[in-house]
């Protein structure tokens, strides 16, 4: 009888410890997710310039490289439903929306700040991955030239 009681008590203690560890891990993951999203959400405003847009595009590119998001034959990231981030930029001159790769690949990368550094931008849309809750995409619109 005592052996059964001790065995039940040990199993109960192990279950409680397991629950506490899982709870702490979940809490840490939520804090990490919040901090990750804040890195991008700080750009969710109207008073941005080309340097801000370059910064967020570079962060998204670094994220995609970190998670080894593949590119297609045109050099565009193949977006997934967990970790990829895409930045879209809408220009008011022609009302065209461009993916960040247009600006981060090749010659345009070095010229973006020179050409659009003083241009005003605002964030018009943020999407999150349903699966992970992480930022999935952001759209910025030029407001003035």
C-alpha cells in the first residue's frame, strides 16, 4: 500500500514539474514572439523615410536568410506560412506595388537610399502568419516625393 502511494506521489510530482516547465517555455516563446513582432511593428506609422524602409527591408531579408526561405528563378522569396517576411512598397508616381527583392537585389539596393531617402512613406498594412503569429508582410506607401 505504501509503495503504491509513493509511486502515485512520484508520478504526480513528475507531472507537476513537467507542467511547470512547459508553462515556462510557452511563456518564454510568447515573450520572444512579442519582441520579434515589435521589431517590425515599430515601423507601423505614417512618418517614415526611405532609410526606415531600407532598414525594415534589410531586417526582413536577414530573417528570410536565417530561416533559409528559398527563392524562385526570378530571385523572389517563395513565401511560407511560418517564417517568411515580405515587404511591399507602393509608389504614388505610378501606383505600382513592388516586392522588396526589387530593391534589395542588384544595383537598386545601393541606390534606394540615394533615390528614396527623403521620400515620405507610411505603413498601410501588416499581416501575420496564422500558424506562428509572426509578422508575414508589411506594405508601405510613398506619401510624397
